[in-house]
C-alpha cells in the first residue's frame, strides 16, 4: 500500500517536473545551436572584426545578430532603404539559381512572419492517402496552372510539417476536394507546431 502510494506520488511529481524541464531544455538546445551557428558565421570574418575578440562571453554573437536584424528592419522601413532592397532584389533576380531560392524563401518567410499574410484560409486536405487529413494553407488560386480542369476552381495549397512549419509540401487541389476550417492562420500554426497539443 505504502509502496503503491509512493510510486503514485513519485510518478506525479516526476512527470510534472519533466513537463517543466523538457520544453526549457529543448529551448536552450535550440538557442545554443543558433548561437553556435552564428558563431560559425562570424568565424568567416577576420579576428579583428569578430565580436568575441572584444567581448569574450557566450551569446554575444546572438545579441549582435538580433541588433543587426533590428537595424536592418529600421533602415529598410524607410524610402531609401526600400530602394536599396529593391535594387538588390533586381540584381538577384538576374542570377538563375539564386533567384529561385531567394524568391521562394522570401515568400515563405513573408507568409509566416509578416502581418500581411499570404495564407488566406486554413483547409483540411486528404493527403497523401484517402482518409488521412492534413492541415494546409491556401496561398492562392491555381486554375491557370492546370489546363483542362473542366472549369473547376483550383487552389494552391501549402502543407507544413510538424514541428517545423517552414518546410512542407506544395500541391494544387480542386476547391471541392478541400474542407475549410473555421480557425485563424495563427491558430493553425500553433496547432501544427505543437503537434496537436495546443
């Protein structure tokens, strides 16, 4: 009896502790990996301009990267900054492989982070087999892409993966083949990232 009670209490507190520790631990691992990645990026530069040469503590690269991102955001928010970005994108658009990668990543990043969402609706789509439903996002109409579709309205749909929604599948499906969900794009992303536990 005492043994069972002790076992029950032990399990209760152990699981509670794990629920608190595991998300923190994974977050720390991800942040550390990000810092190491940024550190590796700064290693490409000579030591004279490497942040750790002057401020020797772990994480300085991440702090500087955040500051650089904010500064770039401020600069590119004004008229002159937008002109520079437009000029840079025009140059990139003339480089065959780089153009494809850059534009694709930019559109996906804009769709996820920007307030002007490129994802208009959340849908359920039977994919990849009948009876198995995936959550997807409508990115536009694709009737013009598929010739001879019998006048049916075709939708371009992005199906993100869990827990990383920046990767996934792209497909085109007839509108009657999808089911619209009455949830927001943000709610759907939360559902996907949490693997359904939200």
